[in-house]
């Protein structure tokens, strides 16, 4: 019995992850898109980093390649940069956003909600590890509204 794939998205004011099932040239693909709000994370990183060492931006880029590895382990083919530009359907503020896209071909065995949960958990762990505040990441995935509260606390200027 094959499980029907459903689109999945996780959106906060700070970051988002979206995976949508699409059809491309008659084949099922997954369209991955992620983004971080650089303006909201700025108080957390201001004055603490050298050029190119910002974990907020590098964390998002590294996470994209973690998703590529996950896809490869499931027999899928990940194509960085070939996803839908501008992450359609995600309501973004007028702030400065860094976005990453990825197209996953032959995604059988990969569910959008599992990919999104993987991304949220891994990205939040990276952000929390960088925070100057002592913080223990919960074992279970927070709802977007709960995550928003946690990020508001972690990202306040130290």
C-alpha cells in the first residue's frame, strides 16, 4: 500500500521549511524550500562573528546538504538550486531573507512532513547551540507558535 504524499510547511517569523509534491515531466518530485529572516536573527549574531562565520546563514546552507544526504540514503536524487525560486506560498515579511531551494527527484520513501521535521529539529539545534543563553532543546518538535516564543527568547540581544 502506497502512502499518499501531502505538502508540508513549518513557518515562523524567524525561519521556514516547505516541501511540496509536484509533477515535473510526468515524474513526481519534491520541491524543498527554506529560509531564514536575517533581520530577526541579527541581535543574536551582531558583533560576535567574522565574515563568513555566521551560523544562521551557514547553518541553513549546511542543512540543505544534509537533506541531500538524506535523499541519497533513500535512493532519491537531490538537485540543489533547482527548486521553485522565491518559495511560493510562504508568507514572508518585508525583512531580509536568505532562501535555499532543492528539487528531489525519485522521492519514493521520502515524506514531506518527515523532511520538514528533520529540518526544523536540526536547524533549531544549531541556533540554540550558538545562543549565549543556556538552553536545552526539547526532545519533541515544538509547534510553530511554541517555536516562535523560544526564538524570541534566544534571539534577544545579549
